[in-house]
C-alpha cells in the first residue's frame, strides 16, 4: 500500500468508532445467475425516488439485480466498510472532500472508459477534477445532479412591491434597505444549525475569492486572511438584515418563516425548496445569484456536485464493471434523471433538454452557460468545523480573530495534504 493510502486509511480509522464495523460483501451473484450490483448513496431524503428507480430497473433487466441502500448515516457506514475492505459496487456520494480522500486512498475505479461521461456538463467534470489534492490521472466520478446556492426570494412579494433583482453588491444593500423601510424583514437565516452559516458564506466566496483558493493555500501561494477578508466583512453586513437573534432559530424555523412570508429572502440553496414547499405548497419561489462584487458581469453561480456515482475498485473485473455501467446508463437516461430532478428540485449535471423547477428560473442561464464555481466548503476538512467557526465569528464579530484561526487550523488539519502538494510540485518542477 502506498504511503498516502496508509495515511488516508489511518484517517478513516481514527474518525470512526470500533462499534461501527460492519460485515458483508459488495459483489455477489444471485441464485438465478443474475449479477447483483449494490449501490449505496448518502441521500436519504431521496429514498422514494431511488426505490422507484430500483423497481423499474429490476423490471427491465433480466441479467442484473440492482440493490439500492439509502442509510441515514451513509458516509459513516461507508467508511467503516472501507476499513474492512467491504466495498459496494457503486457509491452515490457528494462532490466534497470525502471524494478527494477516496481517490487518494485508491478506493475508486477509473471510469474514463464509461461512454456516458461525455454527456456530462464539462463544468461539473472540472469541479470534480478540482477536488483532487494533486492531479490524478483518470476520471473517478460521474456527476449526476447538482444544487445551486444563492438567494431564494418570494416572487409574489417582489412583484407586489416592484422590487428589482440586484446584480451588484451595492444594489443588494439598496434592496435590503428598501425592503426594511417598507416594514418587511429582508432575510431569515436560522443560524442555530451551524451548517446554514455556510450557505451565504459560500455564495459570497465564489464572487469574491479565487475558485481554487484552497489549492493555492495548500501550495503556499496565499493565505485565507488575505483572500477571505472581504467575504467575512460582507457576510456580517448581510446578517444585519436578518431576524433578531438568528442563532436562536434553526433551519426548519427559517424554512417555515420564509414559507409564511415573514421575510422576503432566504440565503440558502435550492435544496431547501422541498422543505419550504411542505409548509406552503403554493408559494412562488425564485432565486438569484448572490451579488458579492460591484461587477454585474462577473457573477458566478455557486453550484457543486450534489450527487455523483463512483464505481469502486472491487467492481473492476470486466463483467461486473460492465453491469455497473449498465446501471449508470439507466440512472442517466433522460426520463429517469428527470424523475429525480422533479422529486428533489435538483440541477442536472448531464447536458440536455431538461425541465428545471421554477425556483431555478433566475439561475438557469448560469447553469446552461457553465458559469459555475464549486462550494468552498467542499474543500474544508470536517475536523476544522468551519461552519461552527463562521457561527462563532458572526456572534463575536471579530474578523481578524476569525481569519487568524482559519489559517492556523487549516495548517493544523491539512498538514499531510500540504506536504503531499509540496512533494508533488517538487517532483514535477512546479513553482
């Protein structure tokens, strides 16, 4: 085993309790001779649509039996199985740092030869490639759906008051002041759940910081104190236009308040729409890109791979990999992908003529033109707990202390990756 594989295996082992170890085996053959393909995904909220897809696949395929598992704590379960070298055939995971770890640990198979990869929007393929700690030859994930983060707004309320969608930071602040002057709360946040702090942070960061800022920091070319200062200062300003005591209310509270018309806007991703609609099914919701800068032409949509499919190396023999590819073909068929989009209000990573949810009207142009940049937090190690750091910063309002801690913790929790990048650059003559 390579040195870095050992490092990642140790990382996985150290983060998981011994009680979580499971038994079982991915690749198997049914009694009737069918190849059994096991797919484990991390989207329990999509269990209903996955059950439909599983049923339809098995009705239409005589030689393959598809088993889809939708556990509530999929990533923990997967990591414990990896330690035991018990691999599902297909993983349904997000495009985040876990994907980076799995590549580096040698868990994923190269799917460069999968014909359907050419149908995937190049922007999302590039996002996955950008997640690699160091450039790795091959393709290791097939992006399926994405989400988009920015600002959801009450379209009916905007129409009634004649408010215009802002395209610059200055217009954003003017809009907030206008809404506030009319006795309406501009934003609801729900920052009691720390992860919600990441939504406005990420959507500002794509406009104000380099898309590859984390890679630049790892390479020693910059520091977060320089690149994130404007992001930190502007999120402070946006939060001042939210509810009193936003840290006393959680995500569900914010969804409910926005659904009931208690605010004009909600700084969150498209993934919140089903929750909002469960409270107010008739609410007319649209969205727009968070304008962080003064340049209306420089806006970028904050969008990342919400779900991708990866094939494990345990599934690399010709017959099994071919069967896994057949499963991917089925999942990526236009009608099946559209079913998922309709159920989850998601964004397709596949190019084609798909119908998007009305709440994405304001973002559709960015999606079709590929003007997208990944969520910054997809590069953050979980040990840093950046969401909690942002929450603490927004409570204490100390920009310098926040940025100093960010840089210090980054080095602490990314020491091995930083060394890996240093070694790679030295070996390849990179400055």
